[in-house]
C-alpha cells in the first residue's frame, strides 16, 4: 500500500511539474554554491535550506527526489509540493488531483472544502489553520512540522516556537534537523542564524556534516512511519 501511494505521489509531482511549466515561469531551483566553504560558509546556506526540505519530503513521503526537483524547476512552489504531498499521504488520496484542484481554486482552503471528506487525518493544527484562512506559507510550515514531530520526534513546543518566530517550512526543517544533531532546541538554532551569530551551514559543519551529505543523513535520522 505504501509503495502504491508513493508511486501515485511521484506521478502527481510529474503532473504538477508539467502544469506548472504552463502556469508559471520556470524557477531555476539550481545553486552554484553547493559545497561548504569554511572561509565563506554562508554561500551554501540557500542550497542547504532547499536540499534539506526536499530530502525530508522525499524520505517522508517515499518520493524520488529527482521528481521533487523537477517539479520545483518547472515552477511548482515548494509550499504547494509540501501541502499536496502531505495531505495526499495523510488522507490516502491522489496528490495530482489536489494540485489540479489548486490550480483552479483561490486557496487551499477552497480545495479542501470543495472536496469534502474527513479532515481529521491532516492534524488539528493543519485543520485549524485551514479554518482560519491561513496562506500557503503557514500551511506548508505546518505540514513540515507535523512530519518532523512524527518522524524526527521534534517536540511540539519547539515547532510552535519556530512558527511564532516566523520560520518558513525550509527553516523549520533545517532548524529541527540541526537541533536534533546538536542536542539543542531548534528555536535556539534559528535564533543564532537570525542574529547573525552562526549561519545554517556553519552550524551544520559544527556537527561534522556538510550540505552534500543531507541526502544520506536525513533518512537515517527519521523514525519509521507509524511507530
């Protein structure tokens, strides 16, 4: 069942990439600075944020990372990918249908209202955000936070603290990962970045890791699903 769901989600990403190419100007989603440079560690921060988020989405939903990157390069937003993949996995539905519905709807709230069906599998925070008319940035952050709570065991007080600070879904993912690897609260990791004390790549390097290791390191950090 999990393999079939992953195959459906993967196909949906390819579909969304094709439709996104028509609906929006392609987004490069490519990075020149992928290697960690101790002399200029901030150069790889943008790549690190993107690859950490994409890798977690891939590992948590069983999606080929190349399909996620293809969708991003074709113009699909990272927020839409997180929301559709998370909701499809939680509801046992087709991410492609969700993405198609989003293309003609004013908001994700409208998508879920028009589809009907139970919302409880999406989690209380996600449902409350939908009811309150939250935008894509907030919904994607909650989708990522729910995934981190379930698979990385990130404490909810930390995830709520990141949300209160205005962290994006990418920042939430990376702060939680670095926090887990360094045994520090993830909001503290985030605060150090925003205060200019220590950037993302520098904090990762302090734990003996570099950006190109994320594809191997993140899956190893996750708890098996449903446990």
